C-alpha cells in the first residue's frame, strides 16, 4: 500500500552499489524501489510505445505516477484543454496496470476558481477513474476541500509547505500523496535522519489504516532524493539507514 520512490529513476554514482549492476537505469531502480514519478511528461510528450516499454521493464508490483503536461496546467491553466487531456491519457494509458496515479501540479499564480476546477476535474474523472492527486501552490486552494473530496482527488502534502494546509495530506482521504522537495534548499537539500524516521513512522500508520500512500522525493538536483528514499525504506522495514 506504500508506493515509495523518486521523481525520476536515475541511479547516481553515489548510490550505484545499492542497486543491481545489470540492466537499464529503470530496471536497476525498480529492483530496489517500488514506485517512480514521471516528471518528464510535464515538459514533453512520450510516445505510447515508450510508456509500454517502461511498463514492460518493471516488476508486477511496481507503479508509475505520471505528471500532467504543463500545456494543460500552466499554459491553458485547466481551461479549454480537452484535446490535450485526451492525447495525454492515450499516451500514458499504455502503462497499463503499472499506471498508479496521475499528478496535477499547478502554478503558484493559479488561484482557486470553483467553476474552472470543477469543470476540469469532472472532465478528467470522466476519462480516468484511477488515483489522482493535485499539488496546488496558491493559498486560495485551502478552500477547495469539498470539491476535491467530491471528485476523489487527494491534495498533496508538500515539503516545504507553501500555504496554510498543504503541509499535511488533504482533499480526498482515500489516497495520501507526499511530495518532498527538500529543505531548506528546494530540490537540493537532503532530509535529516530524524525527519526520515518520523516520516517512515507516519507512512506505516497510513499503511496500518489501509490508506493507499505515495511518498515521492523530488530533491533530485544534487542526488539527495535517492538516498532519502532508500533511508526511508530502511526505517520502514526496521533496518538502520546508512
């Protein structure tokens, strides 16, 4: 029930010895961690055969979370994007049952508009019934809880927090999704031992409550994400992290 991984599957030289030496980067990564977030889909489209190849490269239990394209979230700002949405869902749908979640990351300037949000997420829900998470970055989204619950959209728990309620999981409670960007320096800083121990304990609580949970480390700029994910996995399984 706990899907733990990084935003991307690059195996850095620093942690190479923690992974098998044979296979592609994805195959090596998937031998140790059970989930990954595809962020490259935010910047460019991937061919259906690429998604199918990725799905065929990982074990049956492995799952992908796929980030919606910025053309939808940042350029169209959730409006008039049905065609783009259809195209994206066709592409990533070739992950088959390895598709675990879709992630909607919104720009900091996008304030909550109930009509726009309702129309977009209703449209998305008509096309996709799986796990869905949103990471808003404007404080007005603190009022979006009723709509998110109604449409079964989890609100990401983000580190660092951007507004009053996004430090903890919100929205629909049928899914928990943590995105850890690094503190104090976003995308670069590693998390300390105490933080990761507390996080591991929190993830185990969700698991005991049978809440499907994602935990993604996005502090990838200096390679910290992989070490943090491995350490969190070790604490969850009662092993001392190196």
